[in-house]
C-alpha cells in the first residue's frame, strides 16, 4: 500500500524519516509493535498516521498532561474538525467529557489521549468497550519498567485494562531503553511477539562540545546566548539555587529568560513553560524537572552548566535540541570538581546504589575528557557502532573539528591488556591503572598484586594517561565492562587477539581541563538551515505568533521553522503553491494558509520580487540537496569545474546556485577558486570596488573596469565579497 499520499495529505511531508514507514505498516497490518526511537526521531507520527487512516478511535496512553495537550493541538492543526483528537483526563469538566464521548460515538475522533489513571475509571472502560477501537499506543513505555529511569506503578496494570476494553493490537514506544528495560516492557505488556523496531540513536544534526568550566562560566554562557538572540534554548543546572541565579544574571543582561524547577508553585511552572512554547521568552533555565513534557521542535541549543549524573540523562536532555532537523548545539561545561560534588551526594545511599551511581559517573567523566569523536563515544554507550569517517554527522563535534595530536601506543595497549589478563580480570579501571603505575592500596594488597613482577610496569606514564588509553580501547572493543559486577573490566576476543598479534594503535591525547584552556570552538554547525529572505521570515514569524495566540496553540503547531524558511525561498502566493512547501499538507494549507499567502503576495508586490517560475516542479529536496552538496564540496576545496560536472551543470549555472546560497545568508569559502583566476592585488581592487559601489550589478562593474575582468571573475569575486561582508 502507498503510505506516501496520506503522509503528504495529513502532515505535508514527502518522505518518511528513518524507520517510520516500516512501523506504520506494522500498525496498519494489526501487529503488536514495539518502537525504540531517540528523542526527536519522529515517534508520534508512528501512531498518529495509522490512527488517521484506520477505522475507529486509537487510544494513546501518555503519562504527561502537558505532552497530551501539545499533541492534540498539533493534530487539530492539520484538520478542520476540532473533534479529530481529544484528551480524556482529570482536567475536563462534565460538559467537556460529554462532548468527547459524543465525538467518539460519531466516529469523528481518531486519537484519544488518556492518562493511565483515567483509564482505570470504571465509567470510561465501560464506555470504550462499546466503541470501535483501532489500537492502543503506549507512549513513554519505559515507565512500565522498574529498571527504567522513570518508573510509574500505575503503568504495570495496563495490560489487563486493555484486554478488558478490546482485543486490539498494542504499540509500545520509548526514547531510551537498555536491553533489560526492553525485555521488561514486552513481558509486562504481554506482547513478546511484537515486531520490534530500534532506530539509530545518532542525531546527526546535533553538534557536541565540552568546554572547561572556569570561574567565568556565567560570562561564557551570556556570550553564547547573546550570539543567538531570538533563538530558543535550555540551560540545565543541578540545583534550584543555581537555576534562579543564572536566570537572574541573564535577565540583567537583557536576555528573556525564566527559571523552572520543582520548588516553584505549579501555576508559575505552567506559566513559564507556556512562555517558552509561545516564544515570549528565549531561554528556560531549569533543573532536570523540565523538558519531559516539552515537544518544541525548534530548541536551538542545550547548555549544561553542570555535568549530568549519567550519559543517559545527558542524551535525553541534549536530545531536546533541533528536533526539526535544523541546527542543534549541545554545550556542556565540565570541571572534575562537579563530579566530586556528585559523589558526595551519593555517600548517603545504599552501597549497591552507590556502586551503580559511581559506574554511571565514570562514563560521564570519560565522555567529557575523551578526545575521540564524541558521537562515537556516546553511541558506543548505547550499544551502537559509529563510523567516525563516513558516518552521518561525523564532524559535528569539537574533537573532530579541532583534532588533538596522536601518537603510536601499540606497546602500551599490550601492557594494559596484559595487566587485565594477569590480574585475573577482577579489577575495575581504577585498580587496573594503579597496578600499572605501581600505586599500592588496600584492595591491591589484599590480592597480593603489589608483590607481582608486573606491578608498576607502566610507571613511565601518569595515571590519567593510562585512564585515557583504557577508555579508548574500551570503545574499540578490546575490553568490556561487566554490568552485573558494576564495571569490572574483562578482555574480549579482540583484546586477546591484540596481545598475540599487536598492530598499530594511534592514541589521541586527552583533554586536560585546566583553568586556562578556553580555546575558541567553531560554532558554525552543518545542521544550520540555509536561511532565505530574512525580512520576510521575520514578518512570517510575527504572523505565526499572532495566529498562534488567537488559536491558543504554540507557534510551531501552526508551521515549523523549516516551513517558514522554505516560504521565504519560494514566495508561494496561492494555496496550491503553498502545499509544495516543506511540511505543509493540504489540511494545514487550508486551515492557516490564507493569511500567509496574503502576506507574501503583498510583500512580493511591494518589493518587486522576482518569484521563481518553476515553483511547483521543483521540490525543496532537490534544491536544498544541491545547496548542501555545493557547501560541503567548496569546504573540501574541490575545483568548481568538478562540482559543476558531477551535477551536470554549466559553470554559469553553478555560479547562479552559489549566488543563491550566499544571498540567502550562508557563507561559502571559494578563496581557493578565486586565487586561481585573480592575483592578490586584483582581488583587492575588485573587493574595494564592491565596498564603495551603490549596487552590486555585474554590468556596472564591467563598465567600471572597462573589460579588465570577465563576467565569471567578477561574479566569483562578488560571491567571495558577499560571503565575507554580508554573512
């Protein structure tokens, strides 16, 4: 069956993302289905699309009232009938409940969002038994497992309630789950036969950076946020006091920021959350209490003022950036002092919990201090391999952009592996390192390790050196950590093989986070969208805000940012043209489109804008694909002729594409190409001309230089000029 036309009709997308299509097929074919997909991977579409297509009402069980409200708003946004989606929870009065029931009876409601507590109510169960139910979806399914990071007891009983209502397929969805949690979910829901889909945890558009945390950390944060005024961001802190402090410092510096933590009363929390969703503030400073109920696609950065307690929470929290596939910048500030602070907090916990806590913290230290590709490190933690040369998003972290130096460490790897073997694989990393550097402690002495001939064979290097090497061989699978024994290190077959036949092993030197190391990091991330007509985008955003306020929904429920960018590239002035825009389906075009095309038509008129004629034919995919290709390959300094040839373009056509890119505000570095054509003094002469000229028209430049330069030379110089001066 073709799922693409309903996808376009309801959601305005031409393509599915990742595993979405396979999941939707499985649900439509009435199979039990289990989906593990990272935050921002497009989980909700996996049940929303089949629900809209199938007969009857789909029940969606979700633990968060805020999240339900967001999703209901978004679904109502694509349909002319309000009743298409409803919430059934404790926030409704009698009249509202009656309305929900009548819409379900009349077959209008396709999606019914229910909290687990409401589903226990006898009257609701009885009512639903008599209705046509298409399937039941359980969102945030990790809440079922006591091993999950957010266990909710009322979730354990869901299986029996679902059976009571109807024998329908069950869909479980979660954004993060270790093997143990996955098994637990399938068992508890009684769907061990489910089709399981596990998506890659790689979010290629996110840029990861760790900076040393100095006494100037507040200044660093202000500088970072000020470069992104008007963009939404979240700043996480560990304590409520710090949240209040940072929110205040930002406000004093003219940044629209609000605090969010569990110590504020519920009304203030809701108000601050709504301000963020409705774009009345740019930044939320929060403890981890914030974010679970947030489905805001255009969060552009997530800053960790304090490093989190586990990589799992770090992954969840950074995952709130860039859900619309646009730019997402994840910046963490790290100082070992913070880790020691967290260890102190743990001292009061039972020993078993302390052990797990320490093991999790060591993973975070490893991530912060590593100088290898951060994405590779992170994905390895979730049991996923990543190719740091060709993988998607391979250069989207500080370590890949600014690689540290490497040296041959083959002999040291052999030393390290043989120590693990000779101490009978019973030590954790710290003890392995102490054995190498010959540092005695009670643990080593009790095993008589200090009397062994190999004790201290790595004295010539420091403890941090061996710890860094140990982490690097862990990621390439020479050793593994035993989960059951809280992180004891064991050799793998690959590691044993390496001891027998050592090969070259290039070790990257780890970061040393001292106070002064505050090197500037490139902040231009490849995931940034190519922006179009900035003035029009601003007007479109204001209109979107106005409509959102009128409808009482967040702005992104009207149109997402990539859709506005695309409108400002294509200038659609009819509803038909509008529906060729990225992320705009027929329903949305009909519902919100009139005012947008009205505004664009006026704008085009007033500013004498030449609209592209081939609007309908060209889909954005082709266009932006070509743009990205040009940007990437000029970055790689590929000869322009080669770029043109590989895309079947004439040189003049390629130059036209490059002009479109720089005029839309994106930098292109073509110095290498210009240097081949024009020498330094001539470049300076043309550069100065454009600096002083009234207009950048090429014909006028040709006249001015009286035939000294040809069309191509001047156009390339103009691209270089615009790129450097205007962007």
